[in-house]
C-alpha cells in the first residue's frame, strides 16, 4: 500500500531517529489560495516539498520523536549532508546526552555519565563504572569498519534519511492555512492515519522546503521535528585534543 505524500515526508524524517510517525488534520484551506501554491492541492504541495527537500545538499534536523523499539523519547539536534558528514547531539528518554561527529571514514562520540549509565542497563556495576571512568566527557572514535560505527553513520547520510520520500501516493493530504514556523512563512498540510494526526509546514518563500512536522495525537504521544539551515556547511570537524581509539581497545 503506497503512502500518501505527507505520510512519506513524516516517516522519512522519523527514520533518522529510528521511529515512525507524522501529522494530520482537517482541510481548512485558505478561502482564496495565494502565493506560490495557488490552485494546488495538499498532495501537490507535499510533492513539491518532497522534491525540494530531497534536493537539498544539507540541513539541520531538531526535535523529539518516539523510538519504536524502546518506546522512549529520542531528542536529536543533528546537521547532516549528502556527503555523509554530520554533527550534533542526541539523548534517549531524557537520560543524558551524547555528542556525535562523523567526518570522512570516522565516527566520533562523546557521552556524559548519565547517558552511559542509562545505556548500560543489564551490565554489572563494575563494568558500568569502568565504562563511565573511561568514556564520560571524553571524545572517542571508531572507524567505519565496525558495525557499531556503520549504524551510527547511517544517521548522517542525508540521502539515506530522506530515501523514504520516494514512496509517495496521491493520498488525502489537505492544505491548511498560511502561518509562520521557525521564523519562516509557511503553509500547513494536514493528514490522518488511523488515530494519528499530522501537520507539516512547507516554506512559501524561496524553495518549498519542509520546515517542520508535528504529530499532534496518537498512541505514542506528540512528536515534532524541525528542519533548518538548508544548504549550510555541516560543522563536522575532528575533535581537538586526545581522542580514545575504541578500535585499538577492541571496542
């Protein structure tokens, strides 16, 4: 079953953090369609947003989403591009924070103590304490030869993150009102998927980039992702100072 254009937008964005979900609503279109989308349906606007967003060389994605596996909340703030470079932060269930940089063929991570302890559930106290003592607040690195590094690097490839946008259909995406989001003039798009309700915000000035996606209701609660800094360089520089080589440690 092919997804609607808006659902594909939402699901593609959510895939970055390993989640699913998007937004919907009712067809409350402006009484007099205006701007660059005059006369276009919600589905047609969504298609233009898909094309523009997939064509971007880079962007920054920030927000809160639900992880299907753990059912917890993932917070991300990540700049990424089509070269596979990325830089940003993430946290799981509000328990600590991890910094992530991927440049060339190396993934760099820096975890705080709360993050390490939360991710070490099931491990012995001695092993957890040892990991905290070695890694907390310090940069570590892994080459892309290992599966762990490949899994982290998959978050950094913009083409991969947005690949789900190809699976779009006509659907029932409804156009809503014009407003402003993230400081950008936008038009809203609404969609329903069972109990889930989604709203997307598409820029009405310049290229019709996706600016924000909100899941306003559903079994796993509200979620949101914003998209900014289109086309800007990703600040993915190798960390300064000492870096722990996990590959050399057999990690």
